[in-house]
C-alpha cells in the first residue's frame, strides 16, 4: 500500500479498539482476511490500519469481546471470497449473507468473539 494520509474531517470514524484475548491470533486474522497493515504503536502495542489507510486502531486485552450493540461493517469487494477468508482464518459466519437492492451483507464473529459485519455494495458485485 502506498504511503497516503487518511482523510481528516469532523465526525469521521477514525480509530477502533478491538478486544482480544489473543492479540497475535486476532491481528493475524485481520491481516490475512482483510489485508490490514499490522504495526506497533508508540507504546509497543500491536496496532493496525485498515486496507485503505482510513481507519486505524489497536487490540486491547482489558475488555470483553463486543457481541452486541453498535455493529461495524467491513467493506469487501467480493462477499463470497470474504466469507471464505473469514472461515479459513478462524472466524465464523453468524448471520448468512443477505442481498438487498443496494448491498450484500453478512455478520461474522472473529476468533476472539467480536461481532462485525461484512458489506459489499451491489455496484461492486462481479
């Protein structure tokens, strides 16, 4: 990925902390499944940037996995491939894909039990 700066702006979601009982396992899952760039922040903690360099964050061990509440979706180019990657790297699909007029979605659990959504805009469908 080229070295680009994220878009800055008032109200933009920019940073996420993901609970993880096993940070190496969780970081490997997100790197292999979604291509997230894994680094170490200034305090020596594993951190990440999403696949397009717009959202960053880190894994934290002092919180339980997020099972309900706000549902963050990760955009994908190919839903079927994304589902396969989630399952191949230790995640589980907890709600199968739905195909609405403008979007295709599914919900998964990562290896540490956090719930996220997958999102493919129908114009991206191949």
